[in-house]
């Protein structure tokens, strides 16, 4: 069972990655920041506000353990490099 200890909106002072989509959070970007404890292990996460809002709307609290960043990635466009 996961317990959130802190939850706030912050401005990035260094680059981070979004917990949900895996893409960059640039210096100066506002993002959601949380800390918590899950089965005795401390965790932190940062997320784009739009990714956080989407996850809160579409997933219930039990779903976070079942989903991965692949579920949140934006669709590829014709201009994206093929890896």
C-alpha cells in the first residue's frame, strides 16, 4: 500500500523526467512533485501537469502498479526518428 507524504507543484531547477511518459521536464518547467512510502520503501516522482491530470482521470490508485511509461507515450509522427 502506497502512502503519499508530500504533494506540490514545483519549478524545475535541473532537468528531470516525467514519471508517466518518460519525457524530459526542462529547467524552468512547472511540474508535479510527490514523495511517499510504498511497503516501507521511500519514493519520489515528478510529472508533467498534463500527464498527472490524465493519469488521475483515467487510472485509479491501484492501476499505477499495472501501467508503464509506454501507456503514456505520445504517438509517433512522420518526423520522429525510427530507432
